[in-house]
């Protein structure tokens, strides 16, 4: 499970994807156009 920094400005939908995805974080980041 991924830990999201408490001060992160990550939208709820992205947080949901991060928590529930089985894909590596770099794949998720690339898809969303964000850094990880």
C-alpha cells in the first residue's frame, strides 16, 4: 500500500487510484502526468 504525504495536494480521485491500483507508481504517475 502506498503512503501519501499529509501535505500532498493530490485530488481525491488520484488518491483513490493510487490506493486501489495494483500497478507500479511510475505507471500511475505517467498516466496522470505527475511525478512520483
